[in-house]
C-alpha cells in the first residue's frame, strides 16, 4: 500500500508542475550561455527587460538578443518585469 507521505508529495508535485512550466515559458534563452556568445531570448511581449541594468527593446513577439563579452569577468544580470507583476 502507498504511504500517505508519498501520496501527498506526489499530489503536490502534480499540482506545482504546470505552474513551474508556465514560469519557464515567460523567459527563455536560445544559444550558448558562455563568453563571446550571442543569445536570442524570448520574454512575454509586455515584459520590461534589462541586461546588466540597461533597458532592452523587445520585438512585438517578445524576442530580444544580447551577447556576452569575450573577455567578460563579471556575471551578466538579466531582469524581467512582467505585466502581471
């Protein structure tokens, strides 16, 4: 017989999975995330995105490019503020 703890944790995982998948669809990256690379990203169309504090223009469908410097020594910070907060 299945234990109550296993049943509850499985139910919670099934409940949370769609929310986790939805969150990952709001901001995605295509390309190599290493020095000297160009990355194509996609955010929700109404999002406001910054890369290292600089505002980024989004295409009407939410696509935006950014790149990593070849001799980059600091991490890149990408922030997105979505229309729903």
